[in-house]
C-alpha cells in the first residue's frame, strides 16, 4: 500500500515524464526483489550452509527428470485435416549436497532441448566465468524426512510476473527414482496444522522422476542465497556476503 501511494504521488507530481517513468520503473524493480511476507511466513525450511549426507539415501550426482506425455488432435493443414499429436513435458530437478534445490530448468538451446548437455556445458563455462546461473524457474530448499523429500521453492518474478511459492513432497522409491505425491501453494494464506491446502496424488508412474547422472554438476548460483531471511544463522549469512563481495572484487 505504501509503495502504491508513493507511486501515485510521483505520477501526479511536477516531475518530467522521463523522470517519472524512470522513478516508477525503479520502484517496480525494487518491488519485484522483495519477497512478500505471506510467503516468508509459510516457508519453514532454512539454509544451513553445510554438506548433507543425502547421497547415502538417493543419488544427487546428477539430476532427476519427470516425463509426462499426452495426446491430442489438432486441425492443422489448409485442408482442415485433423492431425494426431503427442506432446511431452519434462520437469527437471537438481538437488545439491548443501540442501538447496533447482526446479524446472531446461536447455537454453530450444532446438537441442537436452538438459544433460546444457548442465555439463554450463559447468564448463562457470570455470571461465564466475556467477553464471542455471536457467531455472524455481530455486529453493529441501529436507528429507524418513522416506520423503520435502522441497519449498519460489520464483524470481521480475517486472512482468507474480510471486509463486510451492511446496512439493516426493517419495523416495529407490536410489534412482523419486515420485511426486503431494503439492501445495505457499504464496497464499495457509494453515500449517491442516492438510486442507494440500493436493495429494495417487501413486502413478506419470509422477515418477528418474535419475540422470552428470560428469560435472554446475553451481546453482541461486539468488535465494542472497536473502537473509532464508538462512538459519544470520552470522553465516553475513560471512557469505563478505566472501561473495570479495570474490566479485577479485
């Protein structure tokens, strides 16, 4: 509300049109970087900056891919003939030993569309240029509770989209297979003491994600690590900021 009032005052001030436009753009850019409080309240995982023993439970020396296909008929040609098509959707998930996760990433090269080649090429490019990030829709954290992985992820909307935060639960079927069993929105008002906001899935191979090994794993360079509220220990966050600044200066 405060931001809206300030923006309105600027638009009706005596500033030039160019200055108004630039000022409003800066305000919108600032708003796009601020995670809403409703999301902060719903995310209960935090970043501890320490290696986990997760690789003893399921493989993390690569990524997981969930493949879903569906068929449809489409009126395609000039003659109005119906054409039968099969569409495929890939959901890629990359778990890191430090408790972070990257969700829904794809190859930058749409013609090639090979996530494995993309990740290994990115890892090689990162050796030359620091700071390169995975082209992903969601970044976040995960925790393993018995035979279940709980992940909490959020997007970085920029100026044109809205904040989305999700929680997903995966069943560990074996070292190379996990299966999506439930999901819920974290960007809305929820009651953590009930399951009313949770959507459960039946056990179905369509929701299984299978492990794909990688020779080299790129750094996520997740923007979420720059958010102090996501850290368990604020002192560790301050140390991380100092090291990151020194790395950039060097």
